[in-house]
C-alpha cells in the first residue's frame, strides 16, 4: 500500500511520534498548516481563522504573518530530535476502519525508526483512529495523545437540516458582491455535515456501539479539548449565533455552547474515558493545533512519557 507519507528521523533512543489527521484533512494540517483545509477539505484554514486576521494597518499585517507561520506539535518535536511521521489518508472522508488499515502500514515504517516505542497523536477523528488501532494490543505503542477528539461522539451531523435556511437569514448582513460566495460556502459546509464519515461519529452510531476498547496497562493516555466554539465564521458572521435562533433549545448542540465546546466537539466528549491527563483550552477546533500554550503542554507531556 503506497501512502503519501512525510517523516523525519530523529534520535533512535527517542520515541517515534505518529500524527493522525481528522476527517477531510490531509498531512498539511501537521506539516504545512498555512496551506491546509478542513471541514472535508472544503475550507482553507486561513478562512476559518478569519477572526484572527481581521482589522487594518500594521496590526492586521502582523496577524496575517502569524497565520502564514503556523506551527504544530509535529514541528516542535521534530526540532527536539524526535522521530516524527504523518501521512495523507487515501479516503479522508471514508470510514475509520479504512484509516486504521493505513495506520497499520505507517506503524510498520515507524518501528524501524526507533527502539523506544511509539506515541500516537491524533487530532479530531484521528484520536479515534488511534483508539481503534489499540485494539491490536500492540505493545510498541507507549502513549495515545488526542486533541479535540470526540470520544463520546459529536452531535454536529444532526444539525444539517437547519443549515439550508441560513442563506436567506444571513444575506442582509453580507456585502452584495459576496452573496453568491456565501451560498457556496454554506452549501459546502452542508455537504460536510451530511457526509457518511461525520455520521459515523454520532454518539449513537454503529462505530461507537462496536468500539469495545479498554485501557491498556502499558499505554499512557492524554487528551486535550477546546471550550471556544468560534470556528464557523463566514464574512464576520458567527454561524452558531444564528443556529441558536433557529434550533429548538433542547436540540442546540453542546459543541456550539461557549465554554462547553470547540465548534465541532464538546469539551466533555474530548476527554478520553480512562485518560491519565486531560486539559481544556479556551480555543476552537482548529486553533488548538497551533496555539503555543497547547503545544508546550503537549511537548512537556511527551517528554514525561519518555
């Protein structure tokens, strides 16, 4: 199986780190985030981080530069001499099982890079791919680190039916020349929300009913989650604020509630059920990958695991 893989060899006496991306992304989210896309590869990351780069003048220029110079834990640990590897999933919006098969191949490569074990680091669905792989009870795996992974599922797919009316609701707030782009953007988000891969992550899905994993004595578990749902912005419009007006309160998802979700995954769901450590950050589903504070915490945790 030929995979689109990138790796850097470090010190053989340090663990190797396997980075697993989420639904509809690719390896760029780890190694070249300025060019990465998320939400089913439909949105450039820079658009979804729009709130970071709003403004004019010198401050806006500075923030644009920051957005073009995003770093992740992949780069941090590479510079510390760790062996690091990642790849682009062949079917990034396919079922988890298809990704686990690819991870099997990546692990074979990784075992040749180190004599100190392997640490799996997964963002979003990537953390669940790591959990599913651990059903193999591979003793080479020393730790699983998950970042904004929906360990109890995500209810976001349930709200797809409320998205279509957003075009008419938001049109009055959008500049005339950009109305067509707004419709296109909402259509692409709708496609993502209706995708089979996202439905697999619903709390009551067959995937979660059949995921019969348990804590392994030789694996250390760390999870991190976000509590700031400011992910979905289109032309300075914060989509969840509009959802709150059209979705019945009892159906309004935790993932969109300030202080309780990151825009796609709730803070509660981001906790590994049997985790050794868990951290919450006031960040959204995308920002959590690039924030220096988060990266420092994860790098320190890896050092402790070693």
